[in-house]
C-alpha cells in the first residue's frame, strides 16, 4: 500500500499492508486530516518515525466483531494494555504501555490502510460526510475540557488561538457558556467563529482580565504567558498546546494567584460525534483544501503554510 512515512524526511512509499494483531481491525482509510501535531512531529516532537496521521474516517475491512465488518468508522488513537496501574485505575489514556496512532510506536492514518483495536472504533453517523467525520478526534479533544473542568453558564472563558483546535474548543465550550471569547491573530479565521455567533478578539485588542477559565490552544509557548495575564486568582488554565521545542515557564504568578493548571489531551468520541451529527459543532468552513494521497508531500507543505486551516487527504 501507499503511505506517507516520516523518518527524518517525509516520503511517499510503498509499504507492506499492516497485519491486525489479536483484537484489532483492518481499516481502509477513506480520508484523513492533517493536524498541527503532525507538523510538530516533523520538527522533532515525540521522536516518532513511521506513518504519520491520526485523524481519519475509514471502512472496516477485517474484524472479528461481525457488527463492525463493512462499517464506516472513526477511531480513538490511544491503544492500551489494560494491565498497567493506570489502566487498572481507569485512566487508559495514560497507559504506561500505550501506543498512539501516528504519534507513538504505531503507524498512522496517512496510508491506504491502518490497524486499530476494535474497542477503539466508533461508527460514524450516516448523516455526516467523510470530510466532517475526519474531525471526530480533534472534536473529542475539545470535549475533554468539560470532562476536566466544571463549567457554569456564568463562567467567563477565553480561548487563546484561532487555529483548528482553538476553533473547535471555542465551539464546544460555547455550548456550555455564551460568556466566551476566542482570541487570535488572523481576522479571516476569527470571522469563521463570528459567523457562528461566537465573540472574538484580535490579539492586539484590549482584553478584560479576570477570566474564570483560559484555554491555551495557540500552538506556541507565548500562549501560556498570555493565559497567566488573563486568568483570575484561583481560576483555571487549560493547556491544549503541544510544541516540539522546550519552553521556559514563569512559576511565580500561578503560585501567588493559586491558579489551577490542567493539561488536556484526548477526549470522548460520543459527544463529539453527536455534535458533528447535529451540527452544534460546524467544521465544514474550516476545510481549506483536499489532496489525493499521491500528492501528500504537497499537502503537508500546504498545511504548514500561512493562509490555510484544515487540509485533508483523500485515499
């Protein structure tokens, strides 16, 4: 099969078809989305070598569960052992032995086929298109925040970052409180949220401080410093940013102001799929372009260029 392989250099290669292990399904990938994490991996994040990609929709070609055979699915990316101390504490996303699709010791979705444990797969609702279903994984990541933080309709929330994840976070948290503002550098990106009725601000605009919750989805180390400026004492900062390079942090302000700092990663697929199916999270305006896998090198270059949002790969 064809696949986009990263080994210090990105190449389109012919590689062997993956063999599903016990309990795994073979999935024919239909479409996949390029994420900032894929770009960070090519800058050294996680030290990963292999097939990139973790946002996908596909058709199950082989599975022991007859209910899955031939079904269109999306998939959770963490593959866990069920035996380590964190799995036994019902914290499987932190499994000590986990592999992560396209990120950590498991080949990913920028290929014609992939394998995942059958338990990781979720049926894609029939009323959403492939290019919408691709957003299930990052939308689930946005829904992780209300799992971690108790949100009230009166809470004032600031989302820092107008990129793909920042947009999804803003849309998801807007379901919990309308007292929300998304702050970004790109007026054309902010306009996508404004069209949905979500309040936005440019980074150069004056902002009221004292937010109850600030989410850093900037993709840059400067985001955390800005979050500390905007959050109230005993407020909460949620970190959604992953970057390859080391970052210096100023620890005095969060100690003095007793700020809760929460890392946030993968989240629940069920509410994500429901929101995509009902249209309460609208992702179609975020799609900039789509490429065939054959043009995958151009697609990754385009995803890293200014002026784009989500770039898709069609297999």
